[in-house]
C-alpha cells in the first residue's frame, strides 16, 4: 500500500510502499489520482502495474540488445546500402 510521506521535496509528493519511496510532482500525482478515479482502481495498484511494465520492457530491451550484439559478433549484419535501399522502397509505397 502506498501512502503520502510527511518528508518531501518542495513541489513533490512521496508515496511509500514496503521499503520504497516514490516521489511525484503535484501534476503527476493529480494525473495518477484522476486515472485511479476514472478506472475505479487504487493509485497503488496503478503504480505497481506501471513499474511491472517498465521492468518487463527493460528486460525485453536488454535481451534484444544482447541478441543483436551476438548477431554482429557472428557477422550477421546487413550493409548500409541495402538498408537504405530497403527504406527508400518503403517511402515509395
């Protein structure tokens, strides 16, 4: 469960969960609260979902970068000229 803290930077709200603080600007807090109201969900639930999505996206992105680096190491690349020709072909569609 997240709650507001009495300790906060000027212009920011702080939400607490077990062992973690989240600092929000008043504008972000207002948007979060409005989203919670519109969706009939708790702000804490929305923050947890957003963090889950962020972590999952970053894990996916890191895997893609590592896979791409491994492909380059194996020599599996496409010359710049081929990429440019392919992109130009897309523009003509």
